[in-house]
C-alpha cells in the first residue's frame, strides 16, 4: 500500500499506531500539530494518551484547509475514544461528536467546565487508565479503521465514535448527529421571507382511517437508531412506565440546564416509544432557532408594515408587569426585538414574528410574555405538521375559553360514540385505575370538534379529579387523545397528592402559589376544589349523543384538503393562521417537519397563575354570546378568577 498516513502525537498510543501501520503504508510522524501538512498525505491521525480539546479544534482548522480526512483517538477518564473520521466539507466533525457526547452525559456541566479548563490550560497529557494493554487495544481499533479508509471502504467511525472501557476493554459504537450550529462544519442559512413562503402540497393519507401522511411503521427502528443513544444520542434514555393503565414510554431530551422528559401514550410500548421520540424531536425544534439564522432585529415600529403586532397574541396585564419580581417587561413599539419569518395564510405572504413567540424557551430573555410550546407540532410532511399544530392551538383555546367564561358545556354520552376501543379505554380507567370519565363538548365557533374530559376518583383515596382536553376533526380521536392524557396521570398523581396535600391546600387558599405546570392539576386534586368546576360537572344537564353534538364532516383522501377547509373557516372568522417553520437539519434528514402555529386572538396556554395572559384577547368575552351561552358579551370582571386546571 503506497498511501501516506500522517500520525500526530507524542504519547504511547501514537507510538503503537505508527509501528503497527509501518508494515502497511508509509507513515509520516509529527509529535505536534503544525499548520504545514505535506501534500502527499492521504489520511491523518491525531492521537493522545489524554484529552487535549484545543488540539482537536486546531486539527479541524488545519485539515479542513488542507482538504485531508483525519481520524481522532484519545483517552479521557478511563475511556478510550476513537472517531469520528472527519471528511472536510462534510457535516459531522470532531466538535460535533464531542458536543453530542458531553450533552448526553449525566455530569455534562462538570465535563463542559473541564473541557474549557483543558482547552485554555494545555490539556491532559496522560490519563491514569491509559495502560500499555489498554492502548494496544485502541491501537488495534485504529489500525483496522485506517485499513478500511485506505482500502476504499466506508469507515466504521464515519459519523460514529467508538467508546472503549479501559478497565474491561468493552467497546461500543455510537452514532452521533452533526450539530447544525457547529462553528466548524455547521452552515445555517439566513432566515429570509422567501424561505418562509409555504404551499400546501399534496399529502395523501396513508389509509382511509388515518390523518397521517406517513405510516408510523415506516419509522419504527429507524428513529431509535437515528436519535436514541445513551452515550452520544440526541435523546439519551428511555423508560417504560408499568404503572399507568395504558402503555406509556418516556425518552429523555438532554438540555444545557437539565433534562426534559418526553412521553408517548398508546396501546403498545413500541408505538409509545416511537411517539415519545417524535415528541422529543418536536420539543427540541421548538426551543430555539436551529434550522436558520435569525438576522432581523428591529423595533416593531420600524417593521410594522410586515410584522405581527404582538398585542394581538395577548399580553400580561399592566398590574402584572408592575410586580417587582415579574420576569417580563411591557411591550413597547420602539424597543428592538429579534424577529423570524413566518407565513400568514390569511394574508398569503411572509410575515415577521417575534422570535420569543416562535420559540418558547426565549420568553425570559428580555421578553414581554410567557410563551409555551402551544402550537408546536411535528409531522411527516409540512402539511401534517400544520394540521396538528392548528389542532393543538384549538384544543388549548377551547379549554381556556371554557374555563374563563365558565361555560356549561353539553355533557356527552360516551356509549353513543359506538367505538369499541374507546369503550375499552373508559372501562380500563374505571376498573384498573378507579376513575370514572366524564366528557363534555367544548367545540367553539370554529366548529373543530373539541372535548373537555374529567377523570373522577371513585376510590375515596388519592386525586379527586383530573382534567384534560382534546381536539380533532374526528371527535372520537379527540376523546381518545384526552383519555390518553388522563391515563398518563391518574395513578402517578395519586402518590404525589398524598405526599403533598398541605401544599395543595396552600395553593387552594392562595392562587399565586400555583407556579408551574404540575401545580395546576395538583390544586384540583383537592376534593374542596371541585366546587370551582360545578359549572361543568352539574349533572342536571341531559346527556347528549355524539351524533347530536358533532356534524358529519366530508372525508378527504388528502390531508392538504382538510387543512384548506380549516383555513377557510378561520378566514371567515377573520382569524389569522401564521406558521413558523421550526424544522432543523436533525429532523429534516428523516423527512420530518416541525412548525409553530400562531393564531392571534385565540387564548394561549400559560402555566403559573402569575403568568396568566388575557390582556387584549376579546374573544373570551365575545364567543360565549355567539355560542348561545350568554345573552351579551362578558365583562372582564365576570371571568373565572381561579387558576385553570389544565395538566
């Protein structure tokens, strides 16, 4: 073999590898990395007996410029790391691999701090676990990889890293995703109005009883391999919940300041795991712009002719902003904001949206409102993502409007749905969990079937009641979605309630103690809190059948036609549907799309009583009259003053 391999390093690993390769190819040996690389080099190896992050950053610069592929091998705290094989100009470099590996670690904060210290302090020259035997094992792995590369075969370390336990020599191979924000190989495009333009392309449904354009079976196994890995994964853990009545699976999304659990609830653990992964991808996309680079920073006054007026989405009240510890500042037209491009289907043109409304983790950084993941959705096509994003906005709006206006919704007869699976779900909650399900039609003026579900305890111990919501063009699917939410909480919350009764009482007496998402449902675990739901639970209203309450809708073979019908309804109501594409390269590689749907005027979900957002949202006063629940528009003083019970 006439190939030339450049080995860089002054430790035992570099010595062993150089000696082993000398029988197969020409070896150039440098003790230290320099800017000058011989033109004849076909492959470079950067090898360390310790961990020297600054060297690997420099190697990226040198070999990218020289257009030479290179392979990394080093030792870090009892672990030998081989890979990735970096090819210049190809996403997925050593910095991406390190970022994913450290993010997936339980002690990521400590590792980041150590990485920074080593970068500025010269690195770690020799790991105490780097014994001669251990380094020989790593040598064998490295030499085999070099043989594959020089032989024209795909290297096992391409897009992967090998991790070797230097005590047991156990070796595992792990895939990592390129980081689109990587300073070396990431190339995010600028956010532009042209890229924000959207067309509802055909999205045929997979079957006559589906509202998906891509079968879940097609994604099984693929998503796990692509995204779930406990050492380098985008998602780094999974758990099957054996307590809840139905099959629940959770995966962990590691974040900079903690971990985010993402759950899937179906009737099989395999499907629930898949759903949880999709939930994790959706959560990741919605946190911050990772698919395009925000470039517009202006005051609203300067971009008003092409921007969403933030006042239209609802603000906090003046009294809230005046509170000493309130985390947000009042909106002012002259204060510069970061803006991203979305698409208005009402105006049929791109529109600027405040970044803090389009990505929900940004609210506390100089923001003017508390924004959640409301309206974020992932789909197998852009149309599918828009469809489910709209449904989520509708679901939350229907729930909140019912709560604040205290609407006595029609009670639904579950048996009238004539769906055996639904009946099985209700029976399971009653027999296994000890909860009866009560259902109410919460459909608002848009006509999209929405339901409010209540699980009422019949055991005499534990949580008294739990609420959930659902929305779908198919009312039975809306109900099943709500019941899955209930099933994921009933038995889990029983234990939490018994351990935190006193805190629940404190929240009942003082609503400002309701500070986070779980507090809302825990408050209504109390038996005495049930009185606040009597407007809904009053059993003197007759039960209504599904046929009486829900109109038969035309069925379309293409999901795009369903979305067009929905958009027509909102257009007639003069409600603007704005869609921001949140898709990142990590999900786009699998043909998935993620969006944030914003419908100004509809009620935004908030958690924490102090963060209620109703100022400027007149629909909550007007719609009850339009639906026949009130004779005239409500006043602000008539709105429900208590924290909502959305879980």
